[in-house]
């Protein structure tokens, strides 16, 4: 069988988890003796579509498989064009409803691999409970609503956080800069001091680190120290980023969500070898870092009360 040539389309280079995804694809390619080309969409759904279509429409560029983590929607028309051209289509970290129909007549592998995002949210809700107890206020930074990842993580978090904990939601786009700007803008509001926030929880580690940077830049030292005493949590748990930040004390906790592209590459290679479709969807389980039992509850004193 000819060497597998795969195209990997990722959301952005400004995100540690996306870089970990790329590294896992490259490691799998070396192990499988495959070629992999990685492109980034700069958080632009239109650009991502255009980039992928160029590879589909130009025979000289056409890969054997496209593995895509969508910026926005799951690109059903692009998926159909790829499969019609004999290109395997693998969706990473996005729930799409067109796969069953596409798989019915596909002559190439068509499947998805996802982190269990609701479970990630549920774990984060449990972390909030472990840290704050039954009452309090959490500043919660979500990813962009255009993707179901953010919605599923929020749904999971709301299902396990205690009923007595109020959630104030800000929006980010998975990057450190977005977490920084969301918190910096919010701190400019008088209501920021009136809410008595007890912790900051973010849907990924990059936004959490950006949020912390916004607090570090406060010029009022008393206020700065009060905010920086609050626990900050994230998700993804990349070894050199989220896990390292927890060990250094920059974050109180994260949720480990293993990179998926290595698994997807192996599923793809096995499917090509066997001629059988993989399961339509493979879910990868997350875990708390550190363990929930090791999280320490904070005192009732909050930034809003001390600033």
C-alpha cells in the first residue's frame, strides 16, 4: 500500500493545545511511515474552507486524507467534495450530523474523534465545587459560541457546579490574548468589584493564563494581590503549558484532555489497511489535574471584598 499522505487543518497556532495536536499528528506520521502537512486557519472559518478546497480541487495537491478541527461549522459541503474526490474525511473535536449519510456510500474512511467535552465541563464543575464549596461566584471564560465545544463544556459545568454558585460569563476565542482582553475589559466595570468573585474558571488553559496576566498588570498592588490570590482553573492540560502552570502555581487546576490527532491517524491507517470503516465517533475521556480530592477549598474572602 502506498504511503499515507494526510492534510491536517487546525484552528490557530496561538494555542498550546492546537500545537500539541500538531505534534501528536507528526509523531503518529513518523510511527506509521506517513506524510503529514499541517495548516492553520487563524481562527477564520472562511479561510479554513478556502484552504481545504484548494487541496481538494488541485489534483497535484490532493491528499489521501483530510483531518480537520473546524473553526466554525463542520463544513458538510467541503466534506462531501473531499469524499467524492476519494479523500478520507476525519473530523476532530466537533460534533457534526452529516457523517452517517456521508458514510453510507463513501469508498474512503469517514469518522470523527472527539474529547468528551461535556465530561470536561462536568469535571470543571466538580473542581469549582471542591474549591468554592456550596456558595460563591465564579468568573467563567468561555470559548466562542460558534463551536459546540464551548457549549458542551458549559453544559457539563452547569450540571455539576453547586446550585448556590453564581456564574459570570465572559467570552474568549481559545487564545491567551482573548482571556487577557476579556478580563482587562471586565475589570474596567464597577460591577467587577461588586460581584465578590471567588475564583476564575476558563474553558482552556491559554485563556486562563491570559486572565492571570490581566490581573498581574493591575497597578493597585492591594487589588492586584487580592485577585492573584484567587484560584484560576483551565482545561486541556498540555504537559508544557497547563500542567506546568499548575505545578508552578499559576493555575490551581486543569482538566487533562489528551491530543486526538495521533489516535485519529492510527484509526485512519488501520481503516485503509483493513478496508473497513472505523466507528463513526470515538470519544476520548478527560481527567482532573490534580485529582479532585487534592484540590484545596479557598476561604470565603474574595477579591471583590478585599479590593
